[in-house]
C-alpha cells in the first residue's frame, strides 16, 4: 500500500512561442505540453512531454495515460515496477 505522501499531478500548459514556427505548410504560435509532478513527502520531481502528432499522441492521450498510473501498486518512489 502506498503511503498518502505519494502524489502525482498532471497538467497541460500552452506555451507561447517567441516567434511563429513554420514547417510543411503549418505554422504554430504556441506549443501545448504536458507536465507531471511526482511528490513523495517533501521531495518532488517534474517531467515534461511534448506529444508527437505523427506518432498518434495528443495532449489528451498523454494526460489520460499519466493519470491512469496506479500508485496503489507502488511501495515507494523507487519501486518502478510495482
């Protein structure tokens, strides 16, 4: 059982680009990335994902996958396989 002090927060953030980015006939003014913060007691770590549309990833699919992580299967922050 995972102690209550293990917590995961997932959020998507739209990041404005300093200049528009154009490639293959498409232009972006911003990038939407997904950030994940894992906290164990007083320690925390943060990761970031930029979903790849060509690989079929979307912001929603990344948020769904990260939100589905089963913390109750972990015994602590270093138990990577449950």
